[in-house]
C-alpha cells in the first residue's frame, strides 16, 4: 500500500481560540497601505503610541481621539489600519456595533497588506453580528474567516462563534460539529513544533488516511510521556467525517507528575514524547510505533510591579523598594523554590528631550491634534548596576512545605538618593532617572537566547491613585454628545413600546428623541460637523422607526448632500431603497439599489444587489409578468457571482435553484443545491434547501436519495417548519416503496400538506 504517513505534534498554537477572543488591543506593525513618507509614518506611530498610553491609563476618550487623529492627519500611513482596529474593538466593547463594523470593514480592505490585521478585523465583523443576535449574518462572515485565513487563531475563534450561534438557534448537531473544529486550524507552514510553552494546550495532529478510517467513533489512542514521570493517553478523532487528519489535545501545567489524571504535569527541564501505533506502513510493516519528541520551554515576561506583585507599574519611588517579577516556566526545574538572576540598573538621559516626551504622553490641551516633532532617541548613561536573585513564588494558598511549581520569580531592590551613604544592596538614582531590569531568557520559543527588559521611571513621593477634585461638566461638546445618547435611548424605548403594540407611548418617545436630536443640530451642528453628521443619521433612524418613510428618505438625501464621504452614506442609500420598496415603488427602489451596488468596496453592495432581485420578484407577482422573474434570476445570479463571500450569496443561490425548479430543470436545480450544502452549511435556508432537494429527487423518481435528504432535514433541523411536511412525505415514500408503486410527483401549492397516500410534494419557499 503506497501511502504517506505523517505525524505532527503542534504545541500551543491554538490556545487563544479556546480561551476566547484575541486581546483587545494587540500590538504590531501594519504593512502596506499607501505611499506615506517615513516622517509621516513616524508621526503616526507617535500618535498611536500616545493613544495606547492614554488607553492604558484608563483615559478612553482621549485615547480614541488620538487614534482618530492618526486616521485624519495621516490618511495613507500604514498605521491607520491599526488605529481603526483599536477603535473598532473599543466600540465593540461599548456595544456601538454600527461604529465598530465601519472600522473593522475599513481594516479588512485589500489596501491593508497586513494579513494578521485583516484576519482579526474579519473575525471582529462576525463577532459584531453575533453580539447583535444576527446569527445568519455572523455565519457568513465567520465562514469567510475560515476560508481566507486558515491556520490562524482567528479561524479557530470563528469555529467557536459558529458553534455558539448554532447552539443559540437550537441547532445542536451543527453546534457540536463546529466546536469539534475549534483548535484544529493550524498554520500549514509551521506544523512541526519542536517546543511547547508550559501551561499551553498540547495539540496532537496525525495525518494518516488509513488510520482515520479505522478510528470510527472510538478514536485512536495516543500516549504522552514526560521525563519527570507523567504518562497520559488521549483520543484523536478525524476533524470531519472521512478526513485523513486526526486531532486530539491535552492540558499542560507546571507541577508534580500525576499519571492518568488527564493533565500533563511538567517541569521546566522536561521533554515530552508522543507515541501512536501505525497499523500498516507504506512498506507493509504492521504495528509500527511513531514517536515525536518536543522540549518544554517558556517565553519569559519581565515586569516592575506593585508590592502585592499583582499589577505592573510605570514608576518607582526613591527611598522605597522596587518590586520585580519574572515569569519563566522553563526555569521551574525542581520541587523547591528555584532561583534566577537579573540585572537591575539605573540610567539617566544625557540629553533631555521634552518635545519627544510630549509626543509620547501629550497634555490634555494637545490630545494628539498637533504633530509630534521629530527628535532623536534619548541617550542614557548608566548610574548604578546590581545583580540580584529572584526566588520562585509559591502558589497562593499553598500549604507550607508544598512543592513550588509556578514559574513566577519575585524580589525587590531599594532605590536610594544619589550621594547618600552607600547601601550595597541598593541602587542609587535621582528623580527623573529610569530603573531598568534585564533578564537573559536562555531557553524560549525563539531559536537564540533573548534579552528581556522592562523599565520604570524614578519619582519622588508615592504611587497613590489621583483623586478627582471637581466632577462638574463644563464641556459643551460632552453636553451635546450626552443629548445624542439620550435620544438613542428614547428611540430604543419607543421601539420596545411599538413591539408591545403601545402605539401612543411609542410615538411620544420618538417625538422626545427627535426633540433631543434637533437641539444638537440647531445649537452645536454648525460648530462641529461630526456631531451634525451624527444628528442626521439619528434623525433618519427615528423617522424610519416612526414609519414616516418620506421624512426618513429626506434625511438620507440631506446626509448624502452634506456629507458625501460619510461612512453612513451606504446605510442611507440602503434605507432609501428599502423605503421605496416598502411603499411599492419598485422601479424607484431598483434605481437606488443599483447606485449602492455600484459603489466600490461598499459592504452593503451585496444586500443592494440581492434586493434588486427581490424587487423584480415582487413586480413579477404583482403584474403577472414572467419577464420580471427572468430579471430577478439575473439579479440573484449577479449577487452570487460578484459577492460569493457575502451573507446574501447563499440566499441568492437558493433563489436561483427555485427558478430552475419552476422551469422543471431539476438537474441544474440539484447542482445549485449541492453547492449550497457545501458552501453555506450554516445558512438559515439549509432546511429549505434539503426539502427542495428532496422534491427534485422525487420528481426525478430517485426515491431512496430523496428519503436521505428528507431524513437529514428531520434529524438536523428538528425545529424547522419544514419537518412536518418532510415526515409525511417520508411515510408516503416508504409506503409506496414497500408497495412497489411510484409516488405521485405532482406539486401542491406552497404551504399545503402532502397526503401520505400519494406522496404529493408541497413547495417550500425560502
């Protein structure tokens, strides 16, 4: 038997996917995106860093203003994409989903050459829809992440959210399938892992087609052993039914070996041996053990922390101890408290650079709106230097005398005034100096030893938090921003009343919301165009909620006239089209939708193209003209071909299949249903696809295959409205097959029930 056997042990690649979403503000340079000068790039980076500093200090609004300044002042800098990503994540945290979606979509454009940023932004779009409860839209975006960014943590996160969405929709079988794939997305260019960061999850991947066939529901057993005496077994299963790839995983942690507890306990000096039995090799050998060894390492992290060794601090105080912490799991090599050595030094800038310092930490007056002058990096001279020992810290609550396996090393050193009596255990400094800790990380995930450093500024006084002396609000802009938020809240209350059927109360709330919004436009709009733009957006949403479609359309037109570059213009065009469509002005709606569909890079273009098809369908029904159905088919076909990754693509495909079915071209309809099942397995219409697929097979007298599709519908979508009809058809077909007679292939009107005796197949609309 000629086959290629491959075993890969993947260490800690996909931990983020199992723990939740990526960290809120990931750092890293962005690539590409315009012809910005090096000077502009440096200025943009300075503003970005200043925003990060404000964000870390809890000054969120100032941070957001600085991120926006990066985009406004340096619109072609490569750093604009990272600024947008940071803003989008903060908007998402604040549940401002429209604003978040706008930022994320502007990051995932082709101009951004940073694949990591594009993958992150694409995932966040799906997360936005998930948080909004728009699960069908979320499925499309998340599947796009899996397709375009394989082998990344974002792909694993996408599987996780797909599973969560299916679970919330009650599709438990689909949820289980999605959750099985969490952690299976592995970088194909770096599948062979030689090191494991202790504490991360150990993923085991086996590429063996024959072994996959033998696995069945019981899986394949793999043995994991360590030098320190732990031994565990783990089951590996095919990632999908029939796939040649098997995956399994185990937790790892520092600690004394406890064989058989399902957790791999490690020491920093350990090696891990993973073994499985290859039943038959390419040269016909039987039961050959396949072994992979990996080494335990840890990427060290160094911090200057508070006295509780809990939080990082940016400053240390003269005449008081500075508390130091290093986390390095591979230095935990015994049951006792191990030790490491670090270098602590104080440094003083030779040349002060106040302008550069202001660029990093702007004053409240500047808020990042002015350019940061280009200055050389400050040069430091060393004032004092000491080597000190840090001792491994026991776990919190551990009994006295228990083994110490935390990999966290702590210690302290006192900082004294320069010129005072010499203290051999202290370092000298003066206010304004910098304390630096240096640690040589000899063994890590990097191929060579790495020097890890951290710094803190030397100050005088104490580190008590600042107290707010005056909380009175005098800021006019803040006042009107508050008014807009009040308006939004009133609109939402009105929507609740409307849903409850309380029309009068809803109207009162909408009028109050309009009053608040109009006050902003009259009193502050002329002074702040950004707020004026938001008032137009808010007013059109209120009018639309009230059912005043004419005024809603007027506000959309006014927004386009006053703010042609507004990110809300797309939404305005879509709303105008929806207003015309709702009023029965289908030709007018088609014209608006076509304008939107023609916009380059518009995220709403697929929705507009799909809506064109819906308008033609309505015209065909209203005027009893088959020509309009042909136009609808062409519109849906254009939607699918132009926007294959859009949320509307699957619906368009289903509409195309319905068109072929109506013309009794069952073969082409089945081809489309097959494509839908393969590419859009999460879509809301898959139950309808399965039902109509079965209808086509009945028409073609392929009864056994039809039974398979109807039974798949019944088992996978038990809550679908199609299940009742499907069960009746299954019973009828089974009777006719048992009696040797073919069932009737006539189609009953949509929504009618099929009589079991004749197996009449009712139509199902999407």
